[in-house]
C-alpha cells in the first residue's frame, strides 16, 4: 500500500495481461474436409461407372524398364497389378470396408487425392457422366419437340378447317 498526497492509502493493483498468438491461417487451397468431399465424390463416381481410370498398362510400364527384355517373367505385369491393387486397397480403407485407424484413413484419402491429381495430369481419367447427362438432355429435347409438333399440327388443323357457310348453318 502507498499513500498519496491527500493522505489516503491506495492499494497497488497488479494487472496481468496475457498475449495469445493468433493461430496461423492455412495457406492451403483445400481443407481436409474439402479433400475428403472431393475424394468421396471421385470414388462414388468411379464405383458407379461415371469415371473411367486408365491405369498404366504393363506395356507402358515395360517401356520404362529396360530389364524386361532380359528377364523371363515381365516385371511390368507385376507393376501394373500392384498399382491397381494399391488403388483398390486405398478405396477399401477410404470406404471403411477395410479396418484402419483414423490416421490410416486420412493417409488413404490423401493418397487417393494424389493419385487423382496424377491421373488427371496424365490425362488418364475420362468422365462418362457428362455424356450421360447430354444424352438425357437430348432425349428430353426430343420429347419437347415432338409435343410442340403435335401442338402445331392441332393449331394448323383448327385454323385451316373449312368454315361452314350461313346456308349450311341454317340447314342444320
């Protein structure tokens, strides 16, 4: 305690201030949730058959491996199978069919996302859902055109129907 000029005692108050650091904002374009949603949509489309993935074939892989000429068993065939098996294994983990920890599931989602990017950059993904959508729209347009043609025929028949003259009206 201290005394001021007026003779009154004052209590010294201590004010404590804590400065918290702001959490660093992520510079990533996609959050984990975004990547999870993208992978989910990708896998769902692939399972439905809306996407076609052209995996590297044994002959493509063999071109990269000069040993396949000297070896009796072609290692490029094994490499082709391993790529496909690895992809299917990742899909099973992502889908929850194969038991895995949360970390393993997150790693599988990241791996599938990387594979998506690699396949897309190598032009190995074909989207069939666009063609299905175009076919559906074309069918709908054909139905609309047929209905409009029927309406035009009905209107034309009504407009050019022979009119009854006054004499015909009085006779009936």
